[in-house]
C-alpha cells in the first residue's frame, strides 16, 4: 500500500514531465511556458561566474582533464563551431588516442551554454590550491582546464575539483557534467 501511495504521489509531482498532446476534440492547447534559463549561483572571487555571461558563438572550445590520485579519466576534447570534434584519450579512458566525432548545433550550443558562466572576460583564471578562490582543499583530485579560442581571442579557466565547494557552489557540477552534453560517453568510459 505504501508503494502505491508513493507511486501516485510521485506521479502527481512529476506531472509537468508528461508531454503535452492535443485533446481528443482536435483543439490545440497553448504551449506550456518555457521556464526561465536557470542561472548559476554567484561565486566568490577568482571564479568568473557571471549569470549573464554572453555565449560567444563561433569559438573553438577545448576541455582538458588532469590526472588524480586514482583512476580518473584523463582526456582532451575539442569542439569546433563547424560541428566537428576531436577526443584524445590519454589515461583511464575507454579509447586512447585521437578520435574524431560530430556534434549537432544543439549539442554545441548546450556545451557553450554550460561553460559560458566560467569564461573569463579576458585572459586566464585559475582556481587551485594556493589561490584565494580555492580555500581549504582535498588532495589528489583532478582538475579541468577549459580554453575558448575565436575572434575574441584566447580565454582559459582552470578549476581544481578538490577546492572548497562552499566557496564556489555549482562550479564543480557544471564543469564536471559539461562533457555529458557531447556524444563522447563511450570514448570516456566509466568514471569513478
């Protein structure tokens, strides 16, 4: 009985996830309003998270992970505005070496959107042990470096995943999940 109640209540709470279809009489329903684009929470100094950061289309984005004290996948993925991409597996990935792939315009846009709040207005920003934005930190964690190259020049953001996450809520999740927006899961393989 508890399971039935849980399923009914859970289904009611997820009602917004059910696709909208036309009623049997053929009349059309108004399209549901799109929720506003979520904005990342503000973060402390040293991290260029700007919820209104412009997405700069036409840039090539390079996303590179570093080793950790365990079996973290080490790879570089480059995505270009023409829809081409290159994955370079180095350690603890399902595929080692370079592999080319394609991204749809929607995948490219989603990847840019996820990373846009961390794109510095100019130059490079680094959040790592010893920088004010990092604070206390865990050891043996991986880091990621994101580079943007295009007409606006070169920008880069480096983030160490062992930094105090209360100083920069949401940054680790946004950066860590960005590759999930690309068709490279089978190239990366299992992640610890």
